[in-house]
C-alpha cells in the first residue's frame, strides 16, 4: 500500500529524528542529550520533535500501537490459557524483528542498559503495554472469576519480556533474541509460575 505524500513526509521526519537521537545517545549517553540537541541534529524544531515523540524516552522505548497488539492477539490460535496466549504473542513479536530492525532494537536496549533512569522507565512502559494487552485479550480468555490471576499472569510475562531484552542487550546480542526469550520464559514457568 502506497503512502500519500503527507504520510510519507511524516514517516521520513520521524525516522530522521530517531536516527539523530540514537546517534547522540550512543555517542554521548542518553542523560547527556537534550531534546533541543536532538531537534537541531535532525534539522527540525523542538515542537516538531514533540509532535513525533512524547519524550526522548519514547525514542528508545517506543510503545506499540493498540491496533498492532489487537491484530497480533487475533492472529493466534484460540486458547483458554492466558499464559500460553501472551507468551506466544510475545515470541511472535520478538521473532518479527529482522536485520536493521533487530540491530536497532539491540542498540535501543543497550542505551537502556547503560542508563539507570531508563531502566526504571522501562518498567513503566512495561506496565502500560501489559495494560493494553489485558484490555485486548479475546473475551473467551478472560474469565471474570479469574481476573486477578489473569492480571498476575500478564504482569509476570511482561516483567519477563523486559528481562529478555535487558539480558540480550547486556550480552551485546551474542545469543539470538529467541534463545534468550526461551531461557527466561522457561525459567519463569519452571519456578511454578503461572500456567493458565
């Protein structure tokens, strides 16, 4: 599907901001870079930066769109196990990263690993995404009598998701992302973690 010229220009500007910000973060460190410096490097105004990213944290920790989450969950085979549904969705999401996108994901999480404040913010982004997933689960998966169990399962899985990306970045991507995911999720399940 071809983008209209306005959408294409917006996407090009968004990408230019992202690349300028990441160059600065990798060169000087996340905390040492201001939004004004990112805007100058990208050749845009500060208001234009904020029209694309709510904060500089969102450059490194983008939040998935609700429609993408809903489409991913809808693409999975029906299951009455919240654990398996969300785990399979996470693995499919991680497996969708290829080449340049995978390299950029690694760079972003290396910035997170090297920035204590961002590690804390990652937990906020994790909870926000977990809430979107909870709200997007197929109705058959969410049994009112098990609402608390469902929330705990999804929260535990998203905490694991953050751990997957942190471990992978700490290892400089030496292992495949899915190998790290398998290790973390298997550990969670073997600890007597949620299985339904």
